[in-house]
């Protein structure tokens, strides 16, 4: 997904993908750029919820130490890891 084609709301979401750690940035931006535009509204909502989490929780989820209890959030985490 090109930054030029983003809607203003999507630009904000993309900005929130930048967490300051290489691993999180890679996983979050990677999923955003490859999958967000085609994602269902449910997946987009789950991804936005994921971005609201604190970095230690994100690290635990995205690096596989634990999985979210919420199934929709778990689906997005799994997709972002792969």
C-alpha cells in the first residue's frame, strides 16, 4: 500500500504502527501495508485495538510468548506474525 493512496484515518493508523522497536515496527507495518486495505471491518477493528495495547503486551503477543484471549485479536496477531 502506498502512503500516497492512504485516507487520513489510515495515515493515522499507519503512524501508530511505528512503535520504535524494529520487531514491532516490522510486524505491525508489514501487516498494515500488505493486508489492512483488503481486511474486513472486523479485522480492521481488531488491528486498531491491537495498536492501543502497551508495547510489552504487543511484544508478548506478536513474538509468540502468549496469545490474546479475544479470538478476533488473536486472528490478527496470527496474521501479523506470518
